[in-house]
C-alpha cells in the first residue's frame, strides 16, 4: 500500500534526522574530551541502541527504529562502508610500503596470532565456566577472531584526524592494519564456513587463492586501465568529477565490492583495494574526495554506527562474575595486540615510542570487531551475554587509542 | 543470517551498477536524438523494467531485481526525490514571481482544470466500455488526476538543460508547475483519502489548511532563521559545506520532508518549499549544489527512474481497441494541458510563441504522473491495462517536450 509506504518512509526520514544529529552531537561532545570525531559517532550509535535509549526510553526506540526498517538501514550502512573503504584506499601510500613491507608483515602477523591464541585459551575456559550450549569450536573461534581484528576504517579516520596518515609510521600501521583486516575477514569467513558447513579445506583454500588473485589482478592488470580511465574522467569534468565521472566511479566501486562479495571475503575489501590502486593519482583522489567525502561522513557513516549500535545491548551484564569475565576479555585482547604488535615493531627496528604508537593503533578494534561478533551471533554460537562483553572490548580498545596516542605523540622530539 | 544478507547485498551492488550505467547510456543515446539527459534516464528506467528487459530476458530481470530488494530500492528512490526536490527548490527565483503571479495562477488553474475534466469524461466512458469492476468514482478520479499532473522535477531539469530556468518565461512556467504540482498532490491525496476511507470533507479541508500553514510558516517564520543558519554554515566551512554543514542541511531537509509527510501531501513537497525559501542565498545554493548535485543525479535519480520502470509494463496492450483507447488518453491529456495552459498564458498577455512554450512545458507529466498512477494501482482502482495506457501517456508527453520546445525556441528573434 502506498499509504503504508508513506508511513514507513516517515520513519526513515525521522531515523536519518536523528542519526545524523546524534552523530554530530556525539562527535562534538567527545571532541571536548579529546577523542576523535569518529569515537563520538560510534558512541552516538551505541546510545541510540538498546544499551542506552532502549534502557531508558524503550518506546522511543521502538517508534524510531521499528523492525521492518532494518533491511533498508542495513543496506544503507553497508553501502556507506563500501564508499568509505574506497576513500580510505585512495589515501593509501604505496611508496612507503616498499620500505616497511617486512616490518608491516611481522606486525600484522603478530597482531593476529597473539590475541588469537589468547582468545582461544580464554574462550575455551569461558565455554566451560558459563556452560554455554553452543558449539564449542565455533564459539572459541568467533571469540578469538573478534579479539584479533584491527579496524582499518576507523584507524584511517583517527590517522587523518591526527594528520599522520602519510608519515612512515602511519603507513606502516595502516599497511599492517590492512593486512590484518584482510586476514581477519579471511579468518572470519573461514570460521563462518567451518561453523556453517562443517570443516571444508578446499573451500577455504579456494577463497584465499581468489583473494590473492583479485589483489594481483587489481595491482598488475586493472591498474593501467583504471589510471587512464581516471585521466579521461578528469579531462571530461575539467579537473572535477561530472555526473558521468561520478557515475563511472560509483559503478567501478560497486563492481569491485561485488567481486569480493562473490569471492566470499565481504563487500568492503574490493573498494579498499580499488582505492589503493588509484591512490597515487593525486587529482583524481582530490576530485573524488570533494564529491564523496562529506556525503559519506555526514550521511552514510553515522548510519553504519547506528545500525551496529542497534544490535548491541550492554545491559545484559548483571553479576560481578560477568563483569570480571568482561574485564578478562578486554585485558586478553589488549595484551595480545599491544605486546604482539609492539614486539614485532621493535624487532623491525622502530624506536620504543614508535612501537608504542603502532601497538596502540593496532589495538583499535572499533566496530569492525563488532561485525565479527555479529556474524558469530547470527551463526548462533555467541550468546547475548558474551556478545555484550565483546562489544565492550571493541569500544574500550577504541576509546583508549586516542588518549594513548596523543600521550605518545605530544612529547615526541 | 549474515550470509543471506551478503547475497542480498550482492544484488543491491549489481542493481546499482546496472542502474547507474543504464542511466548514463540512456542519457547518451537519447542525447544523440536531441532529447534532454533526463528523458534518456527515464527511458533507461523503463527498459530495465518488465516492459523491455522483462519481455526479452525475464530471467535477467528476476535475477537483478528480486522482490525482496524492492523496499530498499523504493526507500532509496524516495530519498533521492527528496534531495532532488530540495535542489530544484533552491533554483527557484522568487523575484520573478511578483510580476507574473497572476498569469502563473491562471496557467496553473487552467492546466489542472481542463485535463481533469477531459479525464473525468474519458474515464467514465472507459469504465463502462472496458467493464472495469473497480469502484467507478475511484477509477475516474485517479485517471483524471494522472492526466492533470505537471512534473516539476523533470521540468526543472529540462529548463536547466536549455538554460531558461531563470528567464521570466522559465519562472512563469516553473511557478505554474509548482502550483500544479502542489495542487496535483493535494488532489491525489484527497482522492486517495476518498477512495480509501470514503468521502471525508473535513479531512481534506484540514490537509489543505495545514499545507497552506506549512508554506506560510516556511516563508514568514522559518526564513530568517534558516538564512542566518545558512550564513553560519558557510562561515563554518569557509565558504563550503563541511561535514557539520552538510549534516545540518540533510537534517533540515529530512525534517521538512517529514513535516509534509505527516500533513499527508507526500514527503517531496516540504524539501521543495525549503529549497525555495533559501533560493536567494547565492553562496549557500552553490555550496549545496557542489556537495549534492552530482551525487543526486548520478546515484539517486536513476534509482528513482528504475524503480518506477520496474512497476511499469507496457506489454499489456494487445488489441487494437487497447491502442485506440491509449491514443485517446494521450490525446485528451495533451489537449487539456496545451489548450488550457496556452489560453491562460495568452490571456495573461504572452506572445503566441511564449504561450506555446508554456503549454508544451506544462504538458510534461513524466514520472510524477506515474506516481499518481501507481497510487491508483495500489488503491486497487486502476487495472493493469489502463495503468499501462497512463504510463504511455506520461512518457509520450515527456518525450514530446524537448523537440517541440527546441522548435519554438530556435526561431525566436
């Protein structure tokens, strides 16, 4: 019915107005506390969910975000992520990568391995202690993956906010984070496949090969074509993106997202690689930024944060044992990331202070970790209680990044 | 399930890539034939629907546009329309309005009344001839409204393409079209209310008063506040829209849309009024255009056209009687609009040639007419066969606008 749709659309309009306003208010308030804008936007998203708004004003939550709008919301949130990953890819600086490739790989590997192992140990114990009736292997793997994830989009925004995304330190970290991100998704997809369809070695091997093939094709085959395409678009729009230019960019980004979606490593990986491939085309990068950045940051990103906040309920932790376990989850994930990455960076020859920066940044899990946790919940292996602990872990590590980083950077020579 | 969503999202990505590409190809092809870009985009939308793609490649259509994606699609389409109407409102020139107010009103009134009366007569006859079992009154009113609508967003784009939107002729027409648009929606909403809940005089009166109240409040109360708000945003962003600035604009636009949605005259009317109120703030208008125009025209508008195309099937006309009736619908709607508007413009003192321009432009029904037709179908009073005739009428009048207008404008002194 048309009238039904009009009422449905009224909800969408009100939702968007509330989400956009909340994101700006959150960014402003947490900005006062020295946090980056993005943390304020994340917190605003959590506040709009059942954890805060749903606790105090459940009717308002129910009215603002009825269930039938979820699919629109989720699609908008994922579209925003696709566009954001493309923008972050465009900011990628490959020229640093040649120098620090080895260290970045070591940091990435240690940053996945150590928290993963700690996560496995902790989760095995929790599975018995909490008498969780979900599949033991599935539960353990999902908890471990959630603890090992590094959040590249948010890390990228934090770096841009501190203006260190183009320094060697920034590049090392974003490179390591990018590797971890890819590894994290591959791990997550592999774990999903394992849980979902039993252990299937060839499926995982095939996916890994396809991912490597996709990246190689982008770097070595598509790059010259895309670069000359970008040149043409810039000429067509007189140094800016016309409607035709923006259309071409959007279609290419969506096709890259579709490619990695088909491979099975989620849609956001392709746009990142695509952006990275075009990152040394200065004029193109600037033109794309002018047309997309504000729209993505003002409209799409707050939707993504709110969507994730809506699925999060930290009100489920009630006993002191719950909180103690939650503290252990936070401690284990931070210990794993910080020691793993810090040690690898030190072995790579960085100063102690730079090691600290890398470790603290790699410790940012933010809402990418939440995606992993959500996947676990949807697969039916993470009970709501543990879900909330993992959410607290993801937010706590993110909240910590900026103050720690500022502390490390301010008394730099 | 997360995996289910990933598959669903793959469809969204492919849909968007196809829609954006089709719109550009359509615009390019029909541009070769002297049509404005927008007509090519409309035709691309129809081609992607059951009328063409569904006729020749039903499996491709079924794969690309499965039913469960419809709601996402419809929401995106409506959001795009909301943003577009705001941009068109911003292009509004009030200073011309003072001079031509009377003529514009006369053109608007005649442009609604004559096609409406012809529509009523034709529809009454068709109801008997085709032995339509839907409610007679409802069928007659919906057909008549569909024939009386003038499509302001598309008209706006045609004018921008011919660069006549700021001439007195352009302003007269866009003003008359704006009045007709509002009248059309009020009429449509009133008709919907009548069909849906029986004849309810006070409901209609209340809605009309609220609409007038909304416009008056925007013009006389909100205007100074909004103007100084726009000043603040421009200062904040150093003459451009920052993330904060764009957020404020989007929230205000969505709230204006929500206001008219609540009144019951559909969401797109509010943003148009809001844009019109701010149309004399030159810097603000330019800044908004830079951040939104390409995005709206490249991404959102093609979605709107495709969404409407998906609901259209011109393949339902089979017998020669069907085609004769279709011809009558087209003829009656064109006669009503062209003679009505042309005569009123002539009485207002315009030259014969300008009268022709006004009449031809007011005759553009485009996809706004289709919305009315779709409402009728959803209300259950327009059978699929008549639906398709009305669609052909809407597209035919739109296709005719540009060649006729060019003919009238080129041999101008």
